[in-house]
């Protein structure tokens, strides 16, 4: 079984007792505090593993989104992470995220040589390759009848089939799809 520390820390970092948290980049769901922080972090981690970080830059993503009228708040970080994930693949590295249950992207870089990240955890919570299916899904909405905020954290295999609000309003059909009058939060 692979241990997260073996993947995301260099041998020297492990020998010095460096913790996984110190090689993790936290970014709010709305994006970086300053443009270029995420790319600089990823490039630094790639260099730590002895690889030259070719195309590990998000300037092209920033430029493309400036001209995109459909861009919504929170879209830029996803596009950056998608871009960096693709840039890391030919370098033999994988962009990973720690699913800690917050609205923050906790990002790690692991040299995997094209292998898959599976079964990894940090502090008991899953770590997965960016773009892979999450083990849990967060669903939230405001009830169209009583306006109460409803939130569910579900295993990826579970649906909200026939779910109702405490006020009695039907929210999901028998297959787990939201009814037409129900709008999920993004």
C-alpha cells in the first residue's frame, strides 16, 4: 500500500520529518489571492522532484478567461487546476486534491510516472487525483416552499431519490434528479 508521504515528499523531506501539510497549497474556491501563486507552487513541487516544470504556468488560462463572458465566480480555479493537471501528466506527475470537506482546494503534487492515485488519505480524509470522481458528493439547495437551506453530503453512489424537505415539499424524483422547481447551488 502506498503512503501519501512517500508520494508527495522527496526522500530528503521525509528524512527531515517534513509534514504533508507543508507541501500543500490551499486556495479558496474563488481563486488565488494573487495571480500566479498556484502555478508557482506547482512548479516548485515539480522542481523538488528533479523535473523541469515545462508548461506549468496558468497565464494562458488567465488570458482566456478574461475574454470569456460565460465565466462565473469560482470557474477560474477549476480551469487552472484542469490546465495544470494536463501540464503535469507528460512530466510524470499528478495534481492531487485533499477532500477535507471545505470550500478550499488543498492541492498536492505527486510524481506518479503516469500511475493512478488510489486509496490515499490524509488525516483520515481522501486524497485523489484532480479530475477523478470524488468519494462523496455535496448537494445543497434552498427549499422552494419554505426557503430553508438544505445540505447533504452523500457517498458518490447514493442519490436523493424521492427526498422531501421537512416542510413536505418534494425535491427529487424517484431517480434522484431534482424536480423542475428545484435549483441546486453550484
